C-alpha cells in the first residue's frame, strides 16, 4: 500500500510538476517534501537511546512497555529561536512523572538541554520563532509481557528514551481573533491525569468527538465541572466588572500545565485581575462567562468563542484574553530575549 508520504509526493508532483522524479525511499520522499512544502510537517533527525539518527532509522522493540501498556511519561517543551522557555518547570514535571511511575531515569544527569539543542540545530530549527522538543521515556522492553514490572529477583528493563523536535505552527492574528469553537465532552480519563503519561486515549477520543461535531476544541467535563481541554488547560473570565479569571486548581483531575503556571504568575503580578483557582461549574460556563481560552505549550493562549453552538460573550476573542496573551508574550520576551509581541 502507498504510504501517506508517497501519496503527498505524487499529489505535489501532479499539482506543481515538482518534484520531477518520485524518490523511492521514505527518507528521500521526506527530504523532497521538506524542500517543497517546508519543514513544519516533520523533522528528520531524532534521538533514540543516546543516538541521533534519521527518523526512518529509529526502531523500537514491539516488546516495549510503552507500546504494550502505554507505560511511559512524556514532556513537550517550547523553544523560541532555539532558546528554552520555562525549561526547569518542564523538567521538574518530567521528574515527578517518572518518580510516580517508578521508572529509573535520572533527569538531572542526562544533559537534556544539550540534547534538545542538538536536535534543534540538527533539524535547522534554531531560527524558527517557535518550536517544541518532545521527549518520551518508557519502561523499556522486557523479555516477556507481564503487567508487573518488578518481580522478586527479576531484572528491570532499561528505559527507552525517544526525542524529536518540530516547528510550532501558530495561528495568524486574524484566525486568533476569530477564536475557536468548543464542544463539551465527558471526561473519561483515569484518576491521575496530573501525570503526563503517554496514555492519551480518552484525550484523543474526546478531541475527535469535538471534531466530529464540527468544533475546533473539546472542553472535558466531570461531575458538573468544566475541567480542561483535551490538550490544554481551560480558563474563563467571569461576566463581572472585576475581570475575575477562573481556572481549575491543580488537583489529580487536570494536568498542571506549565503555561498555566506561568500565566498565573504574570496575571497575579500584573494586579489588574482577580484570580481564582477553583472548579468552574457548567452553569457558570453557560450563564456567567464573557471570555474563555485554553493554554498550552504549543498554543500559548487560544481563545474559545462558543460552547456547543452558544457564543461566549460576543463570540470573538475578548480583550481580557488579549491582555493576558500580551502579558504572556512579554514574559517570553523577558526570559528568552526573543521579540514576540503581536505575531
Ligand atoms: N492539559 C492537557 C490535558 C494537556 O495535554 C496539556 C498539554 N500537554 C496541557 C494541559 C497544557 O500543559 P502545558 O502548558 O505544560 O503545555
């Protein structure tokens, strides 16, 4: 069967008369696509278990517990022009997750910043405004499949370490102002979603439910509360005259987003907002919210403008959201030295 890459190359060849030849290997095909449509869709060089290699050559065992059980942790970190932002917080969350899963991997002694920067430069993303590095650490590949990972006298497998980087495609200012539509979706995740494990099935299905309803994003809800998005934290600005900002507290029911933590710091420091870390009821969301947005590493702030077809406020990105995004961008500028505002 023809791969999706091969199909894209053929399509490009037929539409643009370019490239003139059809490369045979996947690697060649990727290189042609990269030249033709830019590098957003993929990067070539990845890191696997201590080595850099073309993605096509990165192979892991089918016995890997990440594959068999979803037994692993991941982390995604932003870089602006190749400079890390909030890296310490991301690495701390990675460390917490590994310790919760009892995967023996020492984050501190593994020079991850150096590895991420090598990946970024090998993939020529140093000049990209925004890119992210992704690292996934699984419990490795034991000889036999067994739910238990530690048996008396048994050997623990060596963890598998996989990392890559990719450019972040940020929406245009016009698209951002237009905002993003949302569907409420029941939260079907397990009880420790504060751990960034690779078990994202309920997030994936929830997001797909929202897409199937023609929406851009999902808001996951449980016990009458709006918790967070399928891949970002959720925030609401109440329809009062105090600019009250509500976001869920960092319980076991949400992922403690790093973007969320940084934005909370900035909003509190700024002083123009009343900040409440508490659950938001679905009634409040329906009747008493004038603006809402998501936060995450890849979207920074992403305005939410309707829920199940009902507009939030005037149905466009709101001014408080814009001010918070400005505060966040100023923080990126301060921490990385990269000029950010309004782009
Ligand atoms: N919640 C969920 C479920 C997520 O997947 C993410 C992004 N990984 C976030 C929140 C935001 O986290 P961060 O700001 O650290 O990217």
